[in-house]
C-alpha cells in the first residue's frame, strides 16, 4: 500500500491520453451528467443542501490530504504547495459559493473552474504519477470537483454568467496575478507559473519562452473565458429571436 503514496513511484508514469487518462476523463463526464440529472429531478431541497455540504467537505479534505502527502514525502514548500493557483483558489472558494449560493463568487469561479480545471484535466502538466498512485486520483478528483461545483450551480441552482461577468473575471484575475507575482518574489514561488513554466507538456509549452508565454496565457485565458460564455450568449440570441417571432395578441 505504501508504494501508492511514495515519492519514488516506479510502477507507472502519467502519459497524456493513455488508457488511464481517457478513463479518468470519461469518469469525470459521467459523474457530472449523473449528478446534474439526479439533482435537477430531486424535489427535496434538503437533498441539495446535503450534497453542497458533502461536496464542500470533499473539496477541502482532498486539499488537506494533498498537503499532508507533500509534507510526508518532504516536498511541501511555501513557494509551491499553497492553493494559490487559480484552481486552488477555486477549491477554497467553492464551498462558500455552494453553501451561501453566492452569485458574485460564482461569476469568477465558473470561469476559473471551467477554463482552468477543464484545461488541467486535459493537459495535467505537473502530474507525473500514473494510475493507481494517490497523486493520480487526487489530481483528477480535485479538478473534477471544481467542475462539478460549477455545473451544479449552473444547471441545478440556475445561476449563469453575464457578459459583465466575463470582464469582471478578467479584471479580478489580473489583479490577483499582481498580488501573486509579489508573493512569488517574497517566497521564491512559482504560483500561476509566472516565474517558469510547469515541467510537463501543457498549453504553456506552445506559447514560447518566459516571460512571453505570460502574455500568451493572458490571451488564451481571455479567449477561453469568452468561449465558456458563448453558450449563454447563443441562448440569449435565440430567446430574443423567438420572442420577436411570437405574434402579438
């Protein structure tokens, strides 16, 4: 059992779109579909409340377990291990969003979660441990939980981002980026990959060398944020067209 938590795991290294990676992605999709369909159909508000508390607890517990694991293998550091990447902040803030039904948090977490966690699930650049190592399960669980939280608030609670949410998210993200850059300088960290790219192959690998890839990330991030707003934009346009076509009585 210890070998599945060890630092020197020799059984299998993670590789993109391997059988285990594809199965993990399929599992994430199926779990999201099942949960959304089930929770939309349930008429008992207590069931939804229990789900939100359980999801919130799971978000926080897996993050605590990850830090305990890092400390146990001697890899915990203030410059690398705090939940200060966008996905890490989404993990910390999602319980507040879920329990308080906070729309202002939803506006930001929806885009951080869907753009950030979705991209991380497809290209987990800092994941080196393959199935069935603890880190493999923790990585996919943590990012899947963010997506579940976002989709729950959207399809079950009926929240949705507005066009102003896109601009708000970009502004908040850039303000946060400034503070993280200063924190990186203070502790010698690399949160949000502002000082150097992740070790594995990710979308950052296609954006050039430091510091130019940061500008590329700004552009790609803004595009992804807008793309995850597009379905709502299309719905608004369709609804507007249908409303005009209804004859006056």
